[in-house]
C-alpha cells in the first residue's frame, strides 16, 4: 500500500505507487456503520480512490482510483470549485487521522501517568498492598514506546493516500479556525488507533490464528471447492474480490492460495495499517506489539495487560508468481457498482462480516450480482 521504499519490497516487488490521473468527480453519499471502524463522521473517509496493487508478478503497485464517503469526492484535474472544496475536506479528514496516530504516544503516556497520580493519592497502607504497581506502570511506558515505533512507520508514507496539490490555497482566518476544529483529535479517534493496534494481533499474529482458521479457512476451502477444476498453478486467472478487507489478511490468504485477489477497504485507519503490514515488513515476527495496555478491564490477571504479540506471522511478499494481489481504498458501491470496468469481471466475491455495514443491503446485493461473471459465486460469512 505504500511505496515499497523499504528494502525487500523495493527489490523483490519492484515497489511503487501509481496514481491514476483524471478520475471523474462523483458525489459520495454512502457510509459504513461498522462499529469497530469509524463513527458516522469518520466513516466518510476521504481517499481519492486508492488501489494498492500488490501484483505478484511482483510489484506492490498502489493505484489511486475512485471511492467514496459522504464527505468525499474523487477529483478530476479540470476541477470545479465544488471539487476543490471536496478535495480540501478530504485532505483535512485524512490529516486528522494522521494526527490521531501521531498523538498516540502522548495520549497513552498521559493516561499511564494519571494512573500513577491516582496511585499516590492512596493512603500509604493501601499503596503497600500493590507492591508491583509502579513497576508495571514503567513496563507499560516501555510498551507504549514499542507501539509508537510501529505507528511512526505507519505514518511515514501518508502522501500516497491524498493529493494536497489542490488543497493548499491560502486560507482566511475563519477557514483556519474551521480547519483547526476539523483536525481536533477526540477520544474516539484515539480509541480507533488503539483498536487498530488490537486488529494487528487478530489478523497478523500467530495468536490470532485460531480465530482466523475458524472463519477464513471455510471461505478459502469453499473457493477451492468451487474452482476445483482449475489446476492449482492456474488459479491466478481466477479473480476474487474481498470487500471490507480490513488489514488485508483474508485477501492475502486467498492470494497466497494462488487466486488473484483484490481487497477493498473503506477506513483510513485500516488502510494505513495494512499499508504498513503489506509493504513495510521485511521478515516474519519483525515487530513486537502490545495491544492490551490501554485498558485494565476485561483481563484475568494483571500481567495480561502486558501480553505481547509479534507481527507478522507470515511474510506478506510470499505470493505465488503470476498471482495478482491488490488493495483498493473506497466505498464498495462507488468503486465497484459505478465503474463499468468491474461489471462481470469477478469470478468470486468473498465477504466476511461485511454485509452488516450496508446502509442499504439491497445495494450491496445488486452490486455483487452486477460485478460477478456469469456463473460466478458469492461466498459469505
């Protein structure tokens, strides 16, 4: 998803972001209400329609094509005033998310410092009942630092998701004030950053394998069954679309099985994180992450807060040669239901906890029907 400017993707995958120019402007009027992603405002993410194409004959190629959110429009370069406003709003929204990521360390450290302050308000007799508490706070500080090292990498290549070239006009004071308000990071924004950290564990760590096996393996096995007549070495000619792909693991697993797979995702939080995992990791278990340090609730014992995970549990560059793997940013209906190039293109659409995100489920069903080839299959969990 990002320009593969980190070693292994530069050399073995030939890197690269490609940006489609001249995409038609379209109003966006849909949103996803998936609770673990963005709330009503944040789900109107503003990408310019990005396709992060991991083409494993071997290039991680990230086109930015068309997608949608309520507040967003893909822009053309002839440009109207309305388009400029949409692009400006798109850029503000994106930078708000980057700001939320960048403030992770300060926010988490503040929360941990507040725990220390609360501890010192206890009577000395009660403090002695918690002899290891302050030591645990120190270890949580270290864990926050470790998480932040990953977040810094996540934010490195933000320019691939939005174009700032048409949204940098001089602003009057009222506009500057509005921009400052739009960029204000709220508690909910920080919770989404923390939720993204947890998502890494489910999708890209060995600890998440039992859950993935329970839900992803039946989907992939159904694909194998439906296309059993296709030799394994020819599966790359079978095109599989995975809407609502999150951090991209299901789409990756399908591609790893030899099918050509394209993931589609709406949330910038997910897209930035999947860009990191797919394009910025160089080896298995390269990074340590601490997903449970942000809350002391719902744990069995106090040490569980400091449970660590290593990611990724696979090498994301290990895709069979001749297999295409890509990620496309944007609203499912607008990217696929309004682009004729997708009509009758897909041999299979695989959805996993996706259809509940529909504002209008019939729109989803009609779009799936429209984009499937004759005889194509929709596989849903």
